[in-house]
C-alpha cells in the first residue's frame, strides 16, 4: 500500500496535471515556416490549374436531343396541321355559301359546282361582250346614215353679235331644224356663223328656207362662199 502511494507521488511530480481543458494561446508553438510552405504550394497549384484550363479550354456543352424535345416537336407539327385544316375548312365554307342552293357540303361537291359556275359566268360574259359589240356597230351605222348639213351664213355690220346670233338660232328653231353644233366668229364687221343641222333635206333646201324666214322677219342674212 505504501509502494503505490510513493509511485503516485513520483508520477505527479514528473507530469503535472493540467486543471483545465483549454491550452493558452501563448503556450501553442508557432509554425510560421510550415504555413509559408503550405501557402506557396497553394499558389503553385492554382497557377498550374489556370495554365491547364487556358491550354485546354472546356468544349461547349452539346445539346442532346432527348425524347422530350422530340415530343414537343411532334406537338408543334400537330398544332400547325390543325391550324391549316381549320383555314382550309373555313375557305370551303365561304365558297359553299356563294354557290347555288343544293350544292353538296363536301370538298368534291363544292369544287365541282364552283368549276361549273365559273364556266357559266365565263360564257355569260362572252355573250354580253358580243351583244355590246353588236349594239356599238348598229349605233355607228345609225350615226352614219343620219342626215345632216353644215350651213355657213353671215350677218353684215351687226349692232350686237350676241343679239344677231340669238336671232339666227330663233330662225332655225322656228323652221324645226335640230342644231348639233354651232360656231361663230366676228371678223371685219361681219358675224360669220357655221351651223351643223340634223336634217334629211339637202343644204340648198336648208338655205332656201332660212332665207325665206329671214326675209319675213326682216333679218339680213347672207350665205358667203365656204
């Protein structure tokens, strides 16, 4: 029992017991040289890493088409096809509304009836053009066969060119002549009038009737040479 007590005393003197679990900071030995070496190693590793990254750049990531993207592409194609069919259907419905009643409401029926209607309209247009040409030809023939005479007369020394022209017009109207065109010009104290008259009689008969009526109305008129 005494031997164990003495041995305990010896151990307590050789290794004093630390009463706390914390070691003072000043008691911790410094490792400056070790820290410097570790710092140099870290810098060297970083430089080596950057060199390898610069010399061998990472290739861009490739986009791998997955089954999901193929599915999306299929959906887009399906939507486009559905839109196209809807537009086509609307076009056929609009065309069907313009066709005669009783047209079948199917693509073939609509196309066949539209083709038939277009042919009928084309034939109707050609018939109208032929009829219009015939009417124009007949009208031109009537104009050519319609009688007419140009009469040149003059009023010497008119006191008023306007009054003299009005008197001539009254004279022609009283004789029942239809005037198509009239021109007048005052030259050297003489009013010259050229009248285009629609009539079936000749120019000589027209002049005779005008002279008789002018004499009756005491209107001085001459028929100068053309």
